[in-house]
């Protein structure tokens, strides 16, 4: 039996490579699996940098940036030999960076991501690919844009901070300095969700600590910034994938005309996933939480859809299953790890490794491969 293991990273937990190797270990211990191909993937959220480095090579550049609440954080980006820089938004602007602190959605912003982009450009990058998922903020990318030179002004011309609470006062945007900085640089965005910007708060607000009163302020801020962008902002609220990163995708598109694409499809193509699925008898994928949103741009939904289209059986390994098993498509099964969600301190422990091994073995016993035992 040939098995393909194609996992995503777990937010705040183990990376995709570690998850893949743990699942592979469990499969090989079963005694009924002949070969396993392990292909770590990313949808453009947490862990994207590791996957890009594995698939493309290049140099990891480490520098200091600001986290979502303005504290210093050491972050990395990837600089490839062809001048392409891969910037993972979660490195400096990720929700995991503020997990141990009170949520401050009216303060949290993406300034650190813009600092990484500017650093890469000054290091000679001529193309910047930004993976937009996993942010702690809903700021339309204002923080990142400000770090690259964009200036936000109120009706009197006063310069505003990019904090979401101040965006409600934006009436004019000066993009000149940022366009000068990135004059000869192509910016591209990889989104981890297909959610439009206008649905971002209702879809992801709870995990970012957004209260109903916060949501009202944030929506007014989004509207003000999009209006200030003029024609560039007129249709951004409704476009699929433009809500990724709390609207970072929309902001980068408005200022730099950055194309916004599906991160999962990008990495799947880079890894040759379609051909690997064709050669497999069984496909395993994984993520930290599997819910209905997992079908909207996340890796398990993408892998499962590709596998089903090719008549392959697929099992999703989830840290937490938030979908009734009866709601899964025919031919798709899910195995829950049965552990508390990981933290950075216990992300890659022996206990979690053994849980993945057991989950892989359960995948062979859950009715997908009834002849495996």
C-alpha cells in the first residue's frame, strides 16, 4: 500500500514536516504500509516559511521587527537566489505571538510584516511573496503599509498611526514613499482563506478577541481606508481571498497592485501534489482544527478535494474536529488527536508524537482501509 502524507502546520504547534514525519512513523509501524511519501504543505498561514524553504531553498534572513502589539520580536524571511523573498506574515504579525497576552484588536496591526518586506527589499529582493494568513489584526494591512512608507491622514491632514482604532479617521492616503521604495519590486500575496474582506470580522473575529463594539469600530476603519484608496478600494471588500491577513491582502493589492492567489494551490503546485495523489492508494492530511472553514482555502479541504476528484480515499488528522462526521463527504474520514491544543512550549513533545502515530494507525482502521488489518 502506498500512502501520501500531506499535512499543514498546526497553529501554535508543530510544523508540517514534524507532523508528517510523526504520521509516517505511525504508518510504517502498522506493518501493512509498503511506502510513504511525506509532502509538507502550507495554505499561506503559520509555517509557510518552513515549507517554502524546503521546496525552494534559499537563505533564511533573521531580523528584529515589531509584533502585533508593538513589542520587539525576532522574525525571519526567506531570500532565494533568484531575488525572491518569501515573507510569512505570522512571523511578525501572527496571532500566536500574542497568545499569552490580552487581545487588543483595536491596537494590533501588521507593522512588523511591512518591516520584513522593507528589509528584504533593501537586501536586494526584486520579488516579494507575502503569505498572508495567521494574523492577530484586522487593519487592512495599514501597519505593513505604514512600515513601507504609506502615510494615512485625517481630514485636517494630521498623520495617523496605523492602529485600527485610528483608521476610522482616515481620509487621505499618501502612497508615494512606498511606491518609491518598491519601484522595481513585484509584490504577490498568497491567501490562506477565500473569505472576502467584508466577511473577515464575522468569520475570524472571535479568535482575535473582537467584541461587538470592537467590530463596529473596525468596520468603520475598513470602510474609511477603502474609501481613501479611491477607485483602488471600490471593489476590494467583495473579492474572494482579499480578506486574508485581516485585509492585508486587500491593502497590498490596493497600493502595489499585488496579485492575490490561493496559497494552498500555490504550494500544492510547487510540490507536485496532483501527481503524488495519483500514485497513492491512501491520502492523509492534517491541521490543528478542522471545521467548515477548512473547505475555504485550507490545506485539508484542498487535499481532500483533489483526492476525491481522483477517486482516492482520504483521512484528515485533526487536533480538534469541529464538523460532525456525518457532514464529511463520502470517502473522507477524520481522526481526532485527543490532546489539548498545543502551545509553543509543548508543540513537539514525545506525547504529541505518539498521538500522531496512533492517529495514523487509526486512519488505517477507521473504515477507509477495512482490509488493512
